[in-house]
C-alpha cells in the first residue's frame, strides 16, 4: 500500500520561501519518482516539476524555473519542494504525486493529501 | 510544449446520465493520455491511464478512448459520487501538462 504524507499548512509573507515535504511509504524513492502539482484558488491542476526517469534529471515547468527546487532524500523516503520569492499568486494547495514511467504508460498514480500555502503580507 | 485543451469546462447532468468529456492535444501523443477525478479538499484520483486502462479499484462505468490527439472520457450511468472535477493530462513528455478541467455538477 503506497501512501504519501505531506507536511502541514504554511503561511508566508511575500518574498519568503516555503519548503513542503512528502514522505512516501510502500515504495522506495529508487522505485518511483515524486512530482509536484499545485492548484491555486479557482484554478485547475498545474504541474510544477519532478524527476524524469527518461531524461535522467529533475525537470521543472518553465513558469517556475529559477524559483523551485525539488529534492529527494532516498534514505528517509522523503521528497521536498522548495519555492522561493513567494508572491500572492503562489497561494495554492501543493500536491506531491508518484510518477510512473512504465511500458504501460506514464502517469501519476498516488497523491498526497495536499499542503495549503498562503502568501500574504 | 504540448498544449492540452479540455472541453467542456463545465456540464450539468442527472444521476444515470451518460457524460462525455473530451481532450485534444497540440501534438500527437500516441495513447499517453490520463484522466483524473478531483473533489474539493481531497487528493486527485487516477481513473484512466494510457487512454483506456482502468486504474485498479475504479468503477467500470468510467471508460476512456482515443489516440493521437483526440481523447474521450465517458461516464456511463452517472452516480452521486461522480459529481466532481475531471482533468486530462498528457504523459508523453515533460512538461506533464493538464487540461483546464471539467466540472460535472448536478442538473
């Protein structure tokens, strides 16, 4: 049984950074990669980035290049997403998800519960 | 980047109706198209992967079809639990883009 447990809600001021964690159980991080997706209020799902097995590196959405860093601690089975230079438009719920790259396809099969991040002065 | 256009953005339906949601990609992606259900305050849930494969535990009233650039999610016999948002997502290449979403609400 795969389970992703995310860290709790955050409130930040503009210009600050936030680091959200995602502990994966039921799989090791050598077996799956963790990606990050966010949903701003009233908006749809937006992919931020993750480790791409085919590319062999972490890929970030152009929109977040230079502001987001995704890392993994394979020893503890925890993935992290750090977003810097926060602005009010970064207020959103941030999700981690396991990404499968298999012969049967590439998809997000398990998701964390979401971490609300609020950016306000 | 591959653009994903989903339609309609919302629809109203009754319990028992058949619902069809479509997704079109800007480039051919084979069958690398996935569908998710998302309810407010909950984690998104994978319904269909690689265009037509039903994820384990998902009711058989959900089905997917298509290839190339045009894809469809069909819910045959809408149930009360199905009122939610639905998103398609292309799994062909990075960035892993989502469609804009479809809100399925009660008529």
